[in-house]
C-alpha cells in the first residue's frame, strides 16, 4: 500500500512534466507577416520623426513593438535589396547587384533573375509546413523560373517590377501587368488601386489560413518610383504633403487593416509583424520623401540611402515601446524567422544573422555583425563596424562636409564618420582615428575576397538565374 501511495502521489508531477513536453512539441509555430514599402524614407513616418504625414497605425505599432533605428537594406536600390531579404545574402553573393545591361535594377523582359537554386525565406518556411504568399512588387525577375510561385510561395498577386516601368515611346515594354500566380490578369493595372488591393488580398490570405502557420510577404509598390506616387480615391489629395504624402498615409492605413485583422481573428499573439522599406527615399526636386535625420538619398550608399525605418511587433514576445539601436539588416530576416520556426538554414553560405535576441530585448544583446558592407552596383563603397563608417571608394550622396570636393560626389575614399553621433555624415574624423581606419580597411579586404568588388570576382559569389529568349508578360498569357 505504501509503495502504491507513493506512486500515486508522484503521478501529478510526472504528468505535468509530460504534458509540458507534449505541449512544447505540438505548439503551433508563429505566423510571420513581412511588410516592405518601396522607396519610403527613414523620416517619412511618425515614429521616425515625420511631422507632415499622419501615420497613426504605425505610431501605435511602434508603441506596441520595437523600433529598429539602425536597420539596413543591403543596397540603395530595389532589386538588390529585395534579393538580400529573400535569400539572407549580400546581392553580390547571388549576383543580383546588376541587371543584364549593367544597370542597377531588373527591367521588363530581363533574361536574368533570382536563381531557382537559391533558397528563399519562403522555401525555408514552406519546408516546415508553412502556407506562403507574396503580394505586391516582386522585382526579382519577370520570367517564369524567377517568379514568386517558383521561389517558395504558394500564391502570388502583384506587379513583377517597379510601377514606373510602363510602356513608353522608344521603350518596347509591355503594359504594366498584374499577375495572379503566373498569369497576367490585368494590363495595364490601375496603379492608384494597388495599395488597396494588396491590402484586401493580405486580409483574405490571413483569414483563410488563420488556423495554420503562415508566412505573408507584402512588398508594396508604393510610394514607388514615379515622380507622382499613386493612391486610391480615399487618400488621393487628402494629405498635407502632396501625392507622396497620400501614398504614405494609405500605406499606414494598410498596416492598420492587417493588424486589425490579426486582432479580430484572435491570432495577434501568434504573429510576428515586421514592417520596413527596401531603401531610402530618392532625391527629387522639389523634395518628396524624407530621410531625416540621415544624410543623403536613396539609390546611394549614404546613410539615407541604405538605413531604413523598421518596426517589429509581436505581443508578449517583443517588448512594447522599445528601441533597438544595434545594427540589423534585411538579410537577417531569413535566419531569424528560421530560428523562430525551428527550420534549418540553407546549406550554402548566407550573410544574415539570427537577431531574435535583439528583437526580444535580451539584456546585453549586441549586433552579431562585426562589419556591414555598402555596395553600389558592383562597387564596395563603404564599411561599417560598430559606430564607425569608412568610405573605401567615393560614395554617398553629398553631405561629407569639408572633405567632399563636390556635393554631388559624396564622401571621398578614406573619409570616416561616426554614424551614431553624425548620421548626416558631415564630419570626417579619419585623421583622429587612424587605427579604426586601418581596422575597417581590413574588413573591406575581406569583403573583396569573399564577395568581390568591381570587376574582381569574389570566391563566394554564386551564379544568377538566366533564361534564353525572355518573353514579355501579356494579358491572358501565362508566363513562359
């Protein structure tokens, strides 16, 4: 009797342990929503200092999550930065730093695109049973092997490249197409309706897959690359800052609708939402977007070209109202989401790191990046380590103070800036820190060896995807 009594008394303790183990093993992985704006500047939203744009939903998201104040894309232009997010690699590693003609971004009817052998974040998560969808501007190749549905996404709705790549005199491009899957369902698409329709598709996907782990990637087409951004009738002409402001405020509405849907469906606390931009706002006259307080403009390696606003929200997991000032990159999305989903990383080298300790507010957590490289086209122009940024080739976009020979030339090679205290890059302090200059030059040499620089190939570069005889996307025709 005594033995039986002891066994009975110990049963609840062991049962509790067993149930905890079972619950851990069967716990549903988190959902992931990644929202990527196009050309939105660092200072274009309220949480990052804008006083001209009304962004109440992003204001609330920042209050409920963490702001990333030193978040970098891996390029100042669209295609390379998106390749970095999708693959966790510097664009030169996957050879998407140039288009087929040596320009900055892919254009319609390109023979190249993201190689099907590369492993995207969608493929990483899909292998773990996630439902996946991309909605919006893809810009990693418009030929069939390069489309989202061939790169790990179960479904896709959106435009295959930038909103300004439209039919025009002297340029034999097709009308801007809207794809559903791999078939053009509209051409030309009404660009004013893109943000609204992207949002409706996102809500539909979330609703349909609320009972299953999902990864939703929404690379918005706006504010976009035209000189007059588009917005739906509900927002057009309503902001205090012209067409750019209209587009920004509709993007804020969009994130608000997506977050409201998560709350309504009761999956808010199961879902990590990551909101950011692909690069800084481009220089326009008169100015439209703002990268304040950073110096320079999009399409460059200045801080304003490659440091982007970022907000991460996950109730109960990410501290509310927090600010992370450690260096984080868009390349970190893949390894971080993989870690949270308990998914294996690609078997080939990647450059991103798991930054979950930073997002979670772990005390003492530091950036896992010893160095970060600023490439423009194929040229390595600058290196950052800690608070220091060294230009190893002429770059940036003005604002280099007395060290700059001409504002248009940007920072000269050898200029060193403390981009924590001097984000406008106005004070060259290289003469006061020769040891830092020498250390960052060593990092640059490592980058040239692994990733290449200019005509010099890197040992770690992999081939770009390529097709013979690329075809235009036409209404009613599936991509071939």
